[in-house]
C-alpha cells in the first residue's frame, strides 16, 4: 500500500493577513502521514481551510490553492498558493 508524507517545502514573506493565515494552515497540514485512500480527504480538508481563510479575510485578495502532479510517472502531489507557500505530498511503498 502506498503511503504519503506531507512536507512544507517553502514559504514566502506574506503580503497580507490572508497569506499569513494560509501559511499557518499549510504548517498544520505538514508532516502528516497518509494512506493512499486518505489523499482525497486531505485535499478536501486543505481546500476547505483555504476557503475559510478567504471568507475570514474578505478585504484581501482571494487565495487559490493549486493542486498538481509534477510528472506523469510521479505520484508526488504539490499544493501551492502562488507566492505564498508550496507543500508536497511525497509517496513511498509500505515495507
């Protein structure tokens, strides 16, 4: 069974309160170990958290969480808000 670990790759200096709050969310989502069947719930939780940040700071520009895979063969998944943070889900096989 595949296992994933989340890792906060990089953060940038936040320009407003929404960006700072989204970095807190990313730090909370980092360093989690997931089974492959938990990835969809992780994505949903992350998206919902960013949506709540947008609702809490309506005067700030809305943040958009981008989710993508780097390569066709890779199962690594990247979550990012452009210019704010980048969090990766790295996968490995359970031994």
